[in-house]
C-alpha cells in the first residue's frame, strides 16, 4: 500500500509564523512541516535523516538541521540553532519518536531508556529551548507534542512505548499550567493507527483490514489527518485551547 502524498497547496493561516518541527523529515512530522509551509510559515525541520530531511526542506522552502535526539547536548544545541536561524519561534512541533515491541516481562533497562530518551526526554529539552525563546520575546507561542492513543489505551507488547507517550501527555499538561501565564499554549495529539513509514516494513494488507475494523469510520488515518488538527492547534483558532490530549483515532479511542 502506498503512503499518502504530501500537501501541495494551502493558504495563509500561518503567514509569518516561525515553526520548528522536530522529527520533520517524513511521516507525520513531514506532513506537518509541509502543510505549515504551505500555509505561509517559515519552517525549520530537525531530524537525524539527513538525505530525507534535506530533500523535504528543499521541496517546501524550509531549512534543515541534523539532530541526534539521543544526545541531550545535540537536542538542545540544534534546537537553539534552528530558533536562532528563524529569528525566534512561534510554534514548536515535537513529532520525533520510536516504536519498539517487547512483552512487559522482557523489557530491559536499555530498551526502556532508549524509548524514553527520544520520546520524552528529548521533548522536554526542545520544549525548554523553545519556551525560553518565547518567554524572552514576550509574544507567547504554541507547543504541539505528538503522543499516541497508546498513552490512553495501552497496547500489548508496547508497555515502554505506551508509558513514554503517557509521559508526553503529562509533560504537555504541566507545560500548559506553568507557561500559560506567558501566553504559551501546549497541547498533545494522540494519533491512532496512521499509515506512515513507521511499521511499513511489517504491515500487511490483512493488518490494515483488521485495524480499520476498529474504527467506526472503517479506515485507518494518514499523516494528513493528523496534520490538519496540528494546523488548527498552531493557528489563532486554538488560542483558548491548552493542556489537552486530542485523539486523532477515527473513533478507536473516545476518552
């Protein structure tokens, strides 16, 4: 099954906004970067995938920065470099993440630390960099963190992944509470089964049919489904929305 195509046209809902997208080379992050650029944003894409990220940045008129999120110094320094290159930051999107499968009884400390270092710890670092810049500029801002429906529903053989995404939801809510006084909103998105490169090498047509049956809409989502909600959160339409964990699951999760 082919992956969904990237957005090619838009409007001006984010005209002049400076956006940093962590994990923006492909998948959900790539679609968000593409859609935001099409809506007039100046976008910086940060990722470890140099070839893919550079190509996307060229296609959408963005800048690309190579980052290693496992390394806390790289996560902090490269995010700060991207913010400086943009002349500030209005929107931060944290879309980087990894998924590993292991029965709970078999999860090792190394596996746990790997998941949390990328899915949660690096997110804290990039949020701190962006929030400091937003506070210093005294113009507010928006933080959008990609969690997962696993944060709410769990999932067999993905205990460490689900825990890391639940931590994303909690971290986002604390950011909303602490930084709201500075005009910063923070929300998380909880996608369900989304057709992206993640898991594509093992995903079968039977898998897609089975997973689609879990949704009242009878289909799986694609990256554009998530990007459209992210665009709402990045725009002024969501100015009074903060601390929320919004499902983009086609009704698979309703709480």
